[in-house]
C-alpha cells in the first residue's frame, strides 16, 4: 500500500535589498528548492554516530565524524567559511552541488560584501507548525553597485579543527538582484516542520 | 524540487517469515523536537526540548546529541513502536503508548537499529534507518504507531563533562492500518530521509 501525503519539512527564503538609507528596494519571498546531499549526509553522521565522506566547499571529499560542530552555521562578522552566502552563479541546483557557483567574497573591494554576524530566532510552535529562521545581512561598501546577484545558500561546518565546511542548501533566485553602494542584502531562511 | 521527505515502511511477518502485511507511505511525522535539534546544531544557543517524559530539559552541546543507533534490547533510543493511535500533533514528545522491551505480555524484543549509508542517485540523496522488533510475548500485539527517539544531552554541575543523557522524540507516525503482529512474528520499521530534486 502506498499513500502520498503533503510534505512535512520545508525551507523558505526571503531576500531583501535596501539602499544606504534603509529603504527597501526589492523583496523576494518563496519556497526554497535547495537542500543538497551534504545536508542529508550530515544528518546521517549525527543519527548513526559514525563518519561519512562529505565533499567540502572546496570540492574535496573529507571524512566527517559526528560532533557538536556538524551543521553549525552561526558565523560571526566577516566569517564566510560557514553561514549564509550570496553569489553570482546562475547554474540550476543539482543534488551534488558542494558550493555556491560564484560566491561574493568578504571585504570592501569589487563584488565584495561585509558579512555581518548570523542571527536566528528560537523555534516557535504555531500548530501544526514549528519553525525558526536564520538571517544574515551583507553590506556593500565596495564603492559601486554589485549587480548580478543570482544565488544564495548556507554553508555548514562539518569539522571545527581543521575547519571543513559543506554546502547545506542553495537557491538560484528568479532574477538578478543589484545592491547599491552603501546598501545591503538580507537573506533569511526559515526551516519549518509541520505535523 | 529538493525538499526533505521522510518515508516509512512497515513489514509484518509471521513466525515462519512469511510477509503478512506491508505498508509504505510518506511520513506525517517531524515533531517540534526535530526542529529544535536542527536549530541547536545549526545555530546553537539555549533551548530546552521536552524529553520523552514530557519534561523540558536543557540541551547542551555534546557529540552524542541526535544519536539514534540503539543496540539490541534498547527501547529508549532509535526506532520505537506503540499501541496508541492518537493523531500526530506537532507538540507530541513521545509515543502515545510505547511497547516496552521484553518477552512478557504486551512486550516485544527490539533488535539492533541499522542504517543504510547515504546514497546519491540524482535527483535524490537518501539514507535509511531500520529496526526489526520481534514478538515473543506469547500473544498477538497490535501496533498502531512508530517513531524515532534520539539522544539528548544535559550537562549538570560545574564540571564541564558531567552529563545526563536523556531521549527526545523527533518523529512519530500513526499507521494507516493497525498492524497485528502474531506471537513469534516480527514487525520491521524502516524510515528513509531523502532530499529530491
């Protein structure tokens, strides 16, 4: 017997672009299509209490052992090896994606953002859902508009030291987003389960 | 579209190994505790998910958190089953009426929890968690629910490595059809967690 029911764990994202005065220029909110293989492999490592080869964000397979660092995404200011990232890649998502295609770097140079600390809400229950969000603000102080932002995603830690990270989820935006100099882009992912 | 999906299958066999019932369906079942653990791993902070007694209990960082690999005879961890058919609610924190480990009336013997390693087969990546639970109680037992308990670590006192280990329920499902497991028979529950394009 097979009975299909509606999906019960969902990921949503919101992208908000602001100018230097905080005025909202653009907002995109939609259902994410983005978990990739490393996310499930991390859960497997934790659930089975074992190790598993997982491709890191550099494309290298690393043996990942269960630890309290697995899945960590709470990056601080300027940390870009884990946490939410944005980029210019346009290639559709595949299950084997291991990084953003063309991630924007940290800094104040061309096509670079100042990555602020990750933030998160606590899980909240509004029956039949339980959800929380994670968020990052990226500020453009590069001196010019950064255009062509097409992808977002979240890197998660797989090992604390030496530091390895993997891609947890990635999305390609429906259209290009431009962030003016002095402005910012805020990416929020909401992870929800429904009974 | 890639969204995590949880599937379960149930196979019931008689004492001779003959399959007498089989059911496979998409699970209905992630609970509040599942997302609280994901949050804790993903971001960290202070949170007190309910353990299987219903008591909110602080979750502390430990390598054992989210562990489900129960050994034989351990019904406190891994896949568990029960006799209750109360519909699943997001606030559920345990089986409605868990079947205890043993060979007495209403009890079943839990074999080791096994795992299938993640398989990437585009467009999907999935792994499985399975357990065979045997009825040697001397009578028929009707199973109506299944779920997964995982480890929950709580640090006490001033010493950094003093931990109590509890269990939280991350998944619960009520079967479409109650499963009668005859004496000498078994029930195999398999959960598959996968992401799919």
